[in-house]
């Protein structure tokens, strides 16, 4: 790994110190450092940085300094390029950015020595079919969510799996999440925690009007179609809580496993259950 890209959440005070320190540290080890524009603004004397959209295609490794939201935005840009990502938590909960700021330099040393583990995570591809035409296509690492606006009433959704009718939901919305996203919005809506490297998709209704509508886990390779039946209401499709697309009555959202997979770097001894214990306080009284 010769070309190291750095992305940082610039409004975090820690970023103002760690980005210049990391840049110098990498340079002394003969690495070419390529800074995203906002990260470059934190380094005195640095030349203008690279746009986020262009950065993944120019590097061998991405170091993301921020929270899970920062990492999610970069994961969608990485797509099928296969660039590994080291997420360093400068924020709050941080399931994806599981490496702490104190662990950053030991993690980099271990990575260059071949002692870190690369974990692959599935992504979702979502497309919107409107009047027989595809109007939009997206990818998401965490989840695809269909939800009503704040002032709307309950919405009606029809769900089909592999072309076969599965169920109808009357609810505030529906979360379709990857195993990675099972600890995000889906968890707060009562969905299950799914081991992150599994090949699965979780459907979790949001405040379902029917008490028998429960979350369901499906094989990751199945095609899921969600059709909006409600008319004259504001309904949004959101991807990872960051990208939005307004839906109309009779629009169908098709969700599939994406062809690309995201590669996240972690310490071998920092397994999923240790992260759960730390983040969710499991085992504490």
C-alpha cells in the first residue's frame, strides 16, 4: 500500500490535530498521502486536496476519520473499486468506525506489517421503477428505507420476494438493511442484530399498524420489491440516511444484493462481540 487517502470530518476538533500528525507519520514511512479537500484544509501548507468522488480511484487505502456517517458516505463512493477502509472513530457510537483514535497509529503499523484483518461486507443496490421506467439507482451499505414524512399518515406498502407476494405493511415505513445495517436504524426499530459478514437482508417495519408484522431475515441473494400503494402523501426513499429520493404512488423499489462488497479493516482481536459489548454495554449491570 503506497497511496493512502485521508478523509476527515472537519468539524471534529480532534481532526485538526490528527490529520496533520497522520500526514507527517505516513510521509516519514515513504507513503504517498492524498488528502480529500476538507482534510487538506486542516494541514498547514498542504496543496489543494482531491474531491471525495475522485479519491477512491486514486488510492490503495482509505483512512476515514470521523463517525459511521463519514464512513458510509465513502463506502458508497468506493463501490466496486475494492479499496479497503480503515474507520477511526472521532464521534459517538461508531459500529463501523470501531478503531479508536488512540489505536490509530498502532493500527497503521499493524496494517503495514500485515497483521490487520480485512472483513468484507455486503451492500444493497436499489432502483426505483416508475411507470415502467427506471428513474433512479443507488447503493447502500447500511440500509434502504421507505418512510413517510413527518406530517403524513400511515402508508401502505406491498412487498414481493422473487416476484411472489410476501406481505403488505401498514406502517410508518419499512427498513431493508444489510447485516452491517442491522445495528443502525433497524436496531432502534426493533429489528434483530445480524452477524455483519452474513449474506442476508433484514426487513423491519417501522411502527407497524399490524402487531403480527415482525422483522424477517431473508437470504441475501433474493430480489425484493416494495410497491407504494398510498396516494397523495409525501414518502421518501433514503439510502444510509444520507441520500433521498421522493416516491410517488405505484412506484416500486427493487432491492438486490449489490455486486460490490466493502472491505473494512480491523484488529484481529476486535471481533463483533467485543464491539457489541463496548457499544451496547452488554454484560454490564
